[in-house]
């Protein structure tokens, strides 16, 4: 449990936006796609201590309608807010 962090994974499944929170030691894009597949019912959820399970890849998940998988640390704020500057900061810069 030491060193584990909370991550928020957001994805689209057949046009419907979904998200979930997961506790892991590390996260990368491949793991985000796999866990989004688990949440969507596409992939198998590994049992505790079962490390030899085959992960679902992005192309396989996309065949079942899973797309736009994004992940971030919990508490980091919405992903869209981090990518786009606010309108108020643009006004201040123009002055």
C-alpha cells in the first residue's frame, strides 16, 4: 500500500462518457487502456496476486467501442482545465 496513488481514468464507450478511480503504484497509457477495458467489461479483472494475465491493448479495446482513454492523478483537477488556458488569463495577457 505504500507508494500507491489514486488515478482517475476517463474514457468513452460507444459514445457515453465514463470514468473511475483506481489505486495503483504507477500508471501509463497501456495500463489505462487495460483498466478502462476492465471497467467497460471487455477485459478480465486480475485476481489478487495474479500477474500473468494478458492485458487488453488499445486496438483490441477500440474494436469493442472503447476510445478517448485519458488518465491523471486524483486531485490534479480536470484534464481539460490543465490543457486549455482560462479566458480570464487571455484577457489579462492582452492588457
